[in-house]
């Protein structure tokens, strides 16, 4: 516990020092833009005025550029923090209700390249989707609004991107489970699955738990 606390403290200290260093660098760049010129405006030559204006314009561009980069980085970091990854069965070891939701029999909505359908008349809470039909999940469909779990089934070496930001109709989505139905890492190993899943699932505003597992039918 003490080691974890010290680690968090060190991370915060490192971030603070980086921000402080950046501010000092900005101060060195910006202050000359607004300092009073020793030569009055009347006594400036055309060349001096041009140089002064160029310096001011450069500072404005610098501010705008840093602002855009900062916002982009904040969105990337914030989005990445909205995804957590874990192996499927490990996530439900101590929760019967969660195991039942994720891997039990639930009202299901099926999606593949041939279409979308459901068998029961109950409101679906689970989607079973083939990897090559992921684009169908981005469509407007009222059946998606109560879905809590999306199962993505991968049967070959194609790893299409799943953009969480584009899952607009999934108001109640909590989990995405990636099922590898073939030996993606070889020898039925799961060692490479985490980086594969991390490269597939793109973060969005929703906080989603991403699970993955090797499911090979003998």
C-alpha cells in the first residue's frame, strides 16, 4: 500500500515538474512579444516595425498551436482512461451476476454481414456481432439502447477497428467482450491478445470495460 502511494506521489511530482518547465519555456518565448520596444513607434523604421509585427504574429500562432495540441492530447488521454482491459473469465471470478450477464443465456440481438435479428421477444441486453459486421453497430437502431454487453467474435486474422465513440445508440453499454475463435497467438496461447485488443478498440466518452478471451471449439 505504501509503495503504491509513493508511486502515485512520484507520478504527480513528475507531471508538476513537466508543467512547470513548460510554463517557464513559454514565459521566455512570450514575454518579448509584449515588452516595450526601446524605440518609440514614431522612431521605428519600416524594417523594425515589420520585425515587431512578425514577432507578435508568431506569438499568436504559437498560442493557437499549443492550445490545439493541448486539447488533442487531453482528449486522447481522457479517452484512453475510459477503457479498462482484462481477460474475460478473470473479470467475473467473484461475481455470479456479472458472469451470468456476460456469459449466461440472455436476450440477444445478433449481427452479421447478412443482417440483424433477435430470436426472443424480450428486450435484448446482449449483442453477438461478427467482426466483419462491426460497422452495423454504428447504425441507428432502437434495439441497441438497452444493450449492456457487446460480444465481438473473431474467426480469422482480420482485426477491424471498433470505435466506441461511434456507438451512439448504446446508451447503457458497460462491457465489450472480444472472443478470439482461433489461435491468434499460436499454440492456444493468450499472450498476444491484450495488445491486439488494445489496437482494435478505440476509446470514446463512455467508460467501458473491455474483456477478451480465447474461445476455440474442439
